């Protein structure tokens, strides 16, 4: 073969090799880009800190404009004041519970949601004075209802709280009107947490049927038409379910506290009212 033809063949071979390598590199970069764009919600939640005995509760309180209205059942006081008072009274039971269960941590965080989500109090050991102050200083409600966003935000924080038991406690008077659909978020949380994050919701002045996604993920929804029902519903969920179940979920309590007589009152076994 003539020298000129040999050079031409070598050049062609080199060009083919370069083209193949370039295509391979582009394919690798494209695969990396696609992997980077995959939704983060496909992975199981992982604790960000070492977890131990205890329960962490994220309170998600509706601050949308409709909470400024009184309940349809009657009365003149706005729903946001009734909700804040009910939460203050129900959560105050945490002190006596912790006194009966030394070594059992109860963390509480407060989040509000309207068109967006605000972390009012990060999830931390229950501080009665701090919670009461935070609730009293909340502004007048306004905006839409971003339930799904609040659930996402709080769930991520629960995995930084350091306890095995994790709960979302939602108080709302309406359906989601901003951000992701809460039913979709609830299913995602149930899947990624493998059921470790429990969802409880009080439907205040709104039909519980609008939150059918809650029992679908093995959560509990309670309907409350007035202030009395609201406090009773919160008590059923917080004292009767969260605090009671937290110490009876397969975790080992200190020997001195293992006796069931130390559990708060007789109500923990009460079934949720519909």
C-alpha cells in the first residue's frame, strides 16, 4: 500500500476512535445529568443524627385567611384564637407526662402554613413557656393553605430530632390551595419512612372526608366543628395516641418506668372519635 494511503487510513482510524470516545463521554455526562435530576423522594429517609428513646412531634397549624373567621357552628371568636388556645392547653400535659417518664424525651416543634411554611419553633425538648409565647405572638392569619409543603418541611426536620418515634399533627380548616398535594406528600412520607412517621389531622370546621388520604396512609383524622370538639380531638390525638403509643411501640423504657401505671391517665386507650 502506498505511503500516502497508509497515512490516510491511520487518520481515519484515529478519527473513528476519537468519535467513539467523545460519544461515550457524552453518554456518561448525560447519564450523570439524568441521575442528578431524578426526584430525591425515591430514597428512604435516613436519620441525620443518632436516634434514641423518645417522641418528636411537629405541630402544623393553619394560618390561612379562613382561620380568621369564626366556626360555622356559631360563636364570634375566630378559629385561629380557638386553635391556639386549644393547643396551649393540650400540650401543657407534656410536663406531667415527662415527669412520669424520666429519660423519655418529648420534642415538640411548631410550624405554621399559609401560602408558605414558617418554622416558628424548631423541634426540640418541650418548652411550655416558649411554646405559649410563640403561639401568642403569631400574626393574624392570611393567605392560602400549603398543607403539603408544611408536611414536607416538618418531616425532614423530624429526622434530625434524634428520636425513634415521629409524628405530624396537623390542625387545618380547609383543603390544600398552594404547593404540592398533601395526599401525594402523605403517600411519599409513608413510603420513604416505611410507616415510621405517623400522621394525625384535626379537620376544624371542615368535613373530615376531604382528608381521606390520612387514613389511607394509616393515619387518623378527627372532625371538630367547634372549640370544645377541637380541644377534645387534640387531646385524643396528643395524649391518647401520641404520648400513649410513644411508650408502647416496641422500645425499651428504663426499668423503673416500665410499669403501665405510669402512663398518663386512663384516656390513652381511648379510640379516636369520628
